[in-house]
DNA sequence: GCTTCTTGACTTGCATGCAAGTATACAATA
DNA sequence: TATTGTATACTTGCATGCAAGTCAAGAAGC
């Protein structure tokens, strides 16, 4: 009478080589350790990661599908250049999806439900972290907190498919953001907007919330020209 | 003085085995020739497609990333079950993205520009095809025309990234739709909505256009319960 | 000098073989 | 009978070898 089901080992720790390769290479691309436009080769990556070409190939195919790597048949591969239009496309997709998720969250928001109380507290805590990072001029810490803030909000929508798409869109945006890492100039404004957003959600004002978030997400539009001039070889088109 | 650049052979015809495998397997899943929940094996697919396991593996990895296949380490793979929540998630993502694209199109719409005149004519032509298909009760033909209608509209937004995501969301929706293939009941309504949508776009009425499309896309919500009862083994959760 | 051809040093594409993990049937045991 | 152990017939994970495509440099021909 096996009434008690033992949950499987959940072998989270055991990652295949292909999975490791995928994550390592993706991370290298996002942190610009593999530079946009750089030529890369299966055997080279295989050596670096101490494995054979087979798992590398699998990883690289996935990255190609995410437009992070370009495959040149029989010739090699290269890290995709940052494309201004691709960045704008992904920014738009992210905006639309994140607004959609937000609208859903606000519509379902109920101050009395513990779930939302917890979420509200977490977001407020996160906000404090953001202010602190700003005070200490720790831009990396701010970026992390910012990411968590948006992720928590998305998570509340309960739509995992949407979340995973937004995450992938972020890849392309983050490469640009990486290049502006030292520019702290408008973090204060960003954090203030996070606060206003939270207030709007709490008060159930859908229109205000979506307006704020739209505005917020469009800030990314500005800097790209400056960055392009500073690192022309990273860009295409 | 090679001023004229000869465009590369554009070896569109030359597809790698891995690409062929990807397309074949995906098509088999979407047409339900590979049934939801069915066990599949690398060697089996390799035999069916007359190639070795290597290109199959690459194809399968991509399909797994699109949630069309589930990989069970060291045990095999299976076609993912149709999940009610996954369908709703993808439906929502599609709705949000398609509305976003539509809004953009309407805002840029300009009756005097040839591009939009052409588009308008094409959409109207497509509409006639839809009516004809409906009259002949050729549901497959209607589905094709419907797909083209929406694709043309999306295409006008110019956002390729968005289009490719919507396409992938459609995969999951189409499997359900496939099961309701014989149900012609509300095509007439759907086509009428297409017409209304086109009129709203032409007259530049963003609010009306988005309302109609929202309504239109939400029709998919209805039938799923009936289908689930008819084909319980295809569903999970 | 300017083409055209040949060669060779690369690359990826794919087939194959072996190692290792997993489920199942069945014998051994309490 | 119910439980445990074990052999075995699967599966995928990965390394490796070879075929074939691509590019670039230099030889050959004009």
C-alpha cells in the first residue's frame, strides 16, 4: 500500500555536459566575455570547457535559436553583433508582455490575500535594497535588485511561458546594458518609478500602473546611440 | 572592379539533415501524427527519417526547448501532453503580442502610402478566400487563409522577433485546434470579425481594432473542455 | 599586371561505438 | 505472500573519426 509517494531525487545537481556548455557559453556572451562579432569554433569551446564537440554542438544550436550565435555552415560561428533593430524589437516584445502581465496582476490584486501581502512586502524590501545600492554606488547590486523586482512582479502573473520569453528578450537588452554599466546617472529615477509602480498596484489603479511601467521600460531606448559610437565593432547594420 | 556583388547561392534548397529532422518531427507533432503523450526514441526517429541519431538529437533538443517534446534522461522522450494551462498561457502571450503589433500597425497606418494600400487589398482578397472556404465547407482551406490573414497583419508591424514568438505560441494552440477541425460552427463569426477588424484599421480606430481582435482571439478559450473529454489521453493535469 | 587554377589547412556535418543510467521481469529470500 | 536482490534489455550521453564544404595563398597561364 504505497500511499506515500516519495518524490524523485530531483537530481537538480546533475547537469549534463550539454547543459553546462549551454549555460557557460550563454553567460560568456551576456557578460561580453565573448564579444559581439567574435569568431568562435566548436573545437575551441570544447577545449575551453574540457569536453568533446558533441555537447558543445547541442548547446550552440540552442543559442543559435535564441539569436545569440550565428552559424556559418562549414565555416564556423560567431557571436551575433548587437543590432539596433533587434534590440528595439526585443524591447518592444518585453514591454508588451510585461505590461500584459502587470495588468493581470493588478486586476487580480487583493490586499486581503496573504499571497499579495507577502509579495507587497517583498517588493518593498527589494526597493530598499535598490536605494541602498544607489547610495553605495554599487551599480551591479542595483542591477541584480532591479532584475529581481521585475521578476517577482512577472511571477505574480503565474504565466511561466511569458516569463521565459521575457527572460530571453532580456538577454539581448542586457548586452547593451552591460556596456553602460558605469553610467549611474538615472538609477535614482528608475528606483523612484519602481516605488510609484508599487503604489499604483497597491491602489488598484491599472491605468496608472501600466503608464508608469511603459514609461519606465522605454528609458532603455535612449542610450544606444552613444554606446554604438563607443563600441562600433560590437554593432551591426 | 567587382561593383556588382553576386548574392550567394542562397542555398535554400540545401538543408542539413538536422534541419530536415527538426521540421519533420515538428510537423508530425503539430499534425498529431505523433500523438501527445506518445513515447518516442532517437533510434526510432533515426530509422524513420533515414539518418543517424546525431541530427535527430539536435532537432529534438530544439523541440524540447519549445516544449513540444519532453526529455526523460536515460529513459527516452515523449511528445508533451496538451496542458490546459500551457494552452492558456500561450494564448495569453499571443493575444498580448498580437494586440501590441496591431496597435503599432494602426498608429502607423496611412491610406496614402502604397505599402498600406497593397496590404489592404491583400487582406481584402484573403477575406474573400475565407468566405469561399466557408461556403464550400473546406475547413482546412479556411484555417490556411486565417493563418495568412493574421500573419500579414503581424508582418506589417515589422517586428520579426515578435512574429517568430507568435508563431511558436501558435504551435501549442494549433494542436488543440487540430482536434476541433471538423467543427465549422463559428467560422462565419470569425470571418465577420476579420472584416470588422480590417475596417477598424482602415478608419484608424485603434480602440475598436484592439477590442475586436481581443474578442476574436479569446474565442479559442471555449472549446477546450469538450476536446479534453473526447481525447483524455492527449491531456495532462 | 591580371585572371584562373590548384592545393591544403582549416571548418562543420554526420555516423558510429562504447559507457553509463533506468526500468522490468524474475529468482531468491524472509 | 510480500519483499528484496539481480540479470538484462533497453535507453540516452558523449567521444571520436571521417567526409565534405569553404577560404586563402600562391602557382600557372594569359
